[in-house]
C-alpha cells in the first residue's frame, strides 16, 4: 500500500525544478527528516491529484490491472486468487508520521498512517479456507482499517552530462492493519446462503487472510508507482532534489 508513501519523496525530488507552490524543498542537514514530514503532509492533498507539468497521473485511486496470488498449501488459508482492474482508494487521506532519509547509505524510509484503505476489484478465486472449499468470481470489496505503511527506497548515483542523478535500485512496501473486512460477491455460482456463510468465515479469519493477500498487494503497488519516481529522478539533478 505503496503510493502515498512516495509523496514525500516526490515532493523532495520535484522541489528542485520550478514547480507548483504546494511543493516545498527540504535542505540537507539535521532537520531534513523533520522538514520532509511537515512539507510532505502539506503537499499530499494537492500532489495525489496528479500534475500534468510533472507528467504524473492521479494517485487517487491507484490502479492495478491484474494481480494473482497463488495457493500456499501449508497454510490454513490456501487460495488461488486473481484480482482484475483493482482500484485502491483513500491513500490520499494518509498522514506522514516519520521520515528516515539517509543520504550516506542512499536509503529512504517513510511511515504513513491511513485511517482506512479501500479496494474494489473483480476477482476469481479457487482454494480453501480452513477445511472449507471456496470458489467464485465477480465483484469484491475489501477495507483495511487503521493502516500503517512503511515505504522503503534505495538508490544509486549516475552522472548525466556531468551532473549527478539518482537511479532507483529497490522499492518495497510493508503494511499493518488493525482490521480487515471482505465482501466477495457471486461465490459458489451465486448461491447466496453459501456465499454469505463463506464471507463470514473470511472475515472471522481476516488476519490469516491478510497474511496471504498483503505481501503481493504491497509489491504490486510498489511496482505501479515506481515509474513515477523514475520519471522525476531521471530529470532532476540530485543536488536540486536535496539542496545543500
């Protein structure tokens, strides 16, 4: 739940160019992380709407065309699950609460709290939960409450016409949630009684379900937004990204 976590970084990257007033730069030094938190939170509401000048599409919602999760037979929840045309909403409501920018190690971390993250998608599913078989396809709706996102980015330096630019080498996203709610429509070929009962089972076992769904969803979000960062860092000199 890798999108709003990128906003503070993008703000720093974009600040080097003469860009909209809502983007404020943060200088290197002892107050770099403090500045990133303050300026990041101020810019998030405007930035997630997208910016034609920066060639950045809207981040609300984040769109993932397809995401497949394969069965893990060793777990009590073992699913072959595919999401199609997934939309991830409400990341724009996130609040940046911590920043760790280590320019020496070329490593950046941001922690963002989001009250509620919503997923809407089409799905196909086949597998089991506990000892119960599950199958179906149709619309699904997932809500995560009180979400904590940790976005991690590593980079290297590359000279372009004698000027240093950052090149992203790794991105990762982890997240925790206090609660997950799931609604899968059209389970068991539309059998309402079976479908309602299975949705109850899914929600009763949400923690185990989230442990299987969470990592691939987070990875997909990270991959979806990485091109946004790449596009900016390839154009903006590093010394303008983090002024001395």
